[in-house]
C-alpha cells in the first residue's frame, strides 16, 4: 500500500514521530483524514494494534475546491 491514513490528531502525531512523511489532510463529512506516504521498511515495525487503527490504501482522495 502506498499511503497510510490516520483518523485523528493523536494517530497523526504518532506517524510523524515514527518518521512517516505527512502529505495532506482531507475533510470527509465531519471527519478529517491525514494522509502519509507509506514506507515499507517502517511498516514492518507496526504492531497488530497499529495496523488495525490506520487505513492503508493505494488511492489518495481529493475533494472539490470551494470557490
């Protein structure tokens, strides 16, 4: 998977602390999703609990701009 999605600020901060590259945030309805570039070497260090709290995807989502 190319991207990791964090669903809250705490998880976002954890990924930054682990050295993942933050790409962007995206608002979907009332939820903000934080997108990171996946790194396969660092991914191997995730615990099962970590793997269950993040979303892993090959797709990046964009919303329409306002204005």
